[in-house]
């Protein structure tokens, strides 16, 4: 299964760049995971008819925080993927989010606006970066996960 990953949209409403993902990097994904800082729930509507799983982040409105959980686990075939926004400074964030889950094969998180991936104990830790503002690198990005008998990830620069 191919999964689109997005985080830190920081939008109040859907915009053309967001909907363009559906004809661009997310055109053939079966599911989208949003790792928080959506800002407003209306933004999720811009992700079209795709199945979307999302969590809230530290910059989300009260409506988003009341509607979405701070973390969740998504079952994809035999794989379990943890989804969380993250918190604190960028140093050590992968270890902090990894400590929030047990029994997962991968973890998708955001918060730092810095895309990257690593592996700890056979678990893929993946940050798609920031769609809304790539504050740390000046570039925006999303991610793609391929899930089969393993999980692999790719950063997509926008």
C-alpha cells in the first residue's frame, strides 16, 4: 500500500497547493496520514476522497484538539504505524515519540518542520517535514510510505 504523509500544514482553510497534492505526489496513494498542526478541521477536506487519519498538534485550534486524538495507531495489513505530532525541541524528538508506542513497525511524526527518517530497533521513524512552512530549511515537503512486508519511506520536496 502506498500512503501519503503530511504534517504541519498550518492552514486555516484548504488552498490550491494542498489540493494539488492529489494530482501530484498523492495521486496514487490509498491513504493519507496527517501528523498534526493542521490548524483548522476544514483543511482535511482539501485532501479529497482519500482515507485520512490525523492527530492534533500543538498549534491546532480547540476544535481540532477536541476532534482528533494526540496519537493513534493505524493498522495497514500486518503492519502497525504510530501517528503523533511530537513536542519539544528537535534534539531527541525521535526518541521521545518512539517512547509513546509499543508494538509498532513505524512511527510518523512532525513538529520540527525538518524532514527525515531513521530506524531504531527495526522501527521506521519518519518525519515528512512541513507542508505549510519549511522554517528550518526554507523548503516544503511531504512523504510517501510504501507498506508491504516492510515499511519504506521517501521524502518528496515541493
